[in-house]
């Protein structure tokens, strides 16, 4: 299996660029991303009095947008948007990214053996860290292992957000912001920034996840 970014050849790079990483018209793309983020939020369903909360979800599907900046480099601003599916089961965390029209970009799997990723042409890559693997291939990292807990409103020692509760905090170098909830079990809109505000860095990433379904 290949581990170097160089193995992610021109065909894959072209597909990513054409489908989800336009490097030109950044202002227009950012405006579209902000419009996506401004879609009307669904209010959490009210639970009947005395009703026990349902089981925590283990699968999510929705939309993502990403803004990656590295000042002073060619194409210093990169934008991405598309759809995602996330699942956690049998000791594995699975993430699939696709274009807005449903073409698979990549599928990642993380377990005790490490991280593996398959691109849209069926080629395989592996690394010990899924964040480093996605950063090598996409140019920006995805905190795959932490996403299930974050989408449940659980932020480790940083705190916990209750249903319908907006929340801002930090964990593992990320700044996290819960903007609204899908229901009493799952966050609907989660914004992630890396590194956290106030931390000096030569590059920055902002991810936004909007959950459409959780089960």
C-alpha cells in the first residue's frame, strides 16, 4: 500500500479539484459555503414528559464544507464541499466522503490496526493516524475518530452539550462549536476549527458538518 502523498496521482488530484476543491473563485465558493451553513435548522423534537432518551446514534449522514488556508503558498485557499456518511460499529469507525452529486471521493476506516483509506479509483493507503493520512491526501485533516462522540455532544474533559444547547469549547487542539441539534440524541450543526483560535500556525482549517439523519 502507498503511504506518500506523491502516490495520490494526478488523476485523483484532478478529480478532487474538479469535484470538490476548486482553487479559483474562492470568494464565491466561500459565499456558497456560508449559505449552506445558514440553512434553516430543525428544532429538537420535544420528548414526552418522563420519557427515557433513546439509544445514542452510531450512524450519521449529511453535508460537509471545508475551508483550508495556507498563506504565502500557491492556491493558498482551498474550498471543499460535499456529503458524508459516518458510522461507528464493531470497534471500527468508518467515514465516506462524496461529491454533492454522490460520487465517492474516499472511504476511510479506523480500528486498532490503524487507518486505511480507499480513493475513488480503488487504490489503498494506510497510516497509523487517520488525521495525518487525510492531511497527506486531501491537504487537510479530518478528526474521524473523535467525530462520533462530538456529534453526540460529548467532548471528553472539555465538557458536554445537552440537547438544544449551543456550546463552544476545545479538545485535542480543535476549537468546537455546537450550533444546533437534530434531536435529543445528535448535534445537527458542528463547526470545527484547527488549530484553535489564538494558536499561532502557518495554516488553518475550518470544517462544518450539517447532519441530516442520525440513527
